[in-house]
């Protein structure tokens, strides 16, 4: 049954994003029955009271607060021309991160929130940051995304061109890669909410709303950094962070969490 589902999702003619989301939801309704979709934001922790209690305890006094504080300092420090990051975004970037990634019709490409941060730097005569540097882009993104905590994810796929990028991201999500011949869907759709070997895996829906995360309370990962670590884990050479392939993947992946609240900079085991 699940093999048939994977084949259907990978080879079907272009459907609507909402149809895709409905397929994911129906799969998880079977895998993890009785769990409200609102709880998916907790990932695999939603299946363990002890894990959720540990999470709540850590989040009361997060050991990574100094990283977020450093991100706030970067965010608030004026550029050489006197402008700040807040001036680059609608409403000072409050309740805006949930609209990213977005498809830019003029540029004909998907723009992630981190790309928007780098674009702001370049527009103000500053050097862009390395997308995988936790000390700069990681810290900045951790703070900047926190300005949208509680906002509901609202990714739009509003044109044929946008749909093309969404479909490219979907194709990558279902593509088996690496020495272990696994796809994102192998773990987080087929086995979302179940054990795979000795690991309890989170469902796809709900994953995109809480990045960056601090794994083990220390190691900061943006969503694309996490994609790269997963690719390495299955024995594949990861795509470059900020590449069109990962941007499209993030676009598809994020759409599936539409309607769920953002909470960035959280603890994960």
C-alpha cells in the first residue's frame, strides 16, 4: 500500500498542492492515529510525554539563548549607510517569515528567508553571509524568524511558474539518492511517526515551522543545513545551501505545513 502511495506521489500528473497535502495527512492519519494535526509541530516528541516534558523544561531556560541574542545584535546593528535589516521587510519583519519561501515572478525563482536577509545586506552595500555559517547567518536567522513566532505558515503557489518550482521540489523530495537509496519521503512520509531502525521519525507536516533548531541544545541548523545532513546520512553528496534544488525543496516542504504556527529556534534531540 505504501509503495503504491509513493509511486503515485512521484509519478502522478501535476495536481494541486492541497491535493498533495491531503495525501500526506491521510497517510499520517493511518500511521499515527488519534494525534491532532496541531501537535505535528512537535515532531516525534508528540508521541512521548517524557520527551515533551523535557522539551518544555529546556525551552524555559534555553541553553542557546546567547546565540539568539547574538542574532538580535546583528539584526539591530546599523549598516554603514545607517539602515537596518528591519527596513528591508514589511512591518519590520514581524509576522513575515511564514510567507517564505516565496516565488518571485520577476526573478523566476524561489526566494528563501535567508536569501532575503542576504539580499538586504547587498542592497545596503554590505557583504552577504555564508548560508551555512551558524555564527552569522544561523544566529541572524534564529532571531529574525523569532519575530514571526505564532504566525501561521502561509506559502503561496499562485502561478504556473511557481507551480513548476513546487513540482521540482516535490520531485526531489521523492527522489531516492545516495548509497542507501533513500528519499526524504522514505523516512518522513512512509515512516513518519514510526520507528525506522532505532529512530522515531517526525512526519513531514510540521517540520518546516520550527527551524532553525538547536540539536542537543547546541548545534544550530537551518532547514537547508538539515537537508544537507540528511543527504550525507544516506550516503549522498549534498546540494549546496541556497542552491535552486534546495530552494525548490524547501518551497514544497514548507507548503505542506501551511496553517501551522511558527516557533523558531527550538530544541531538538
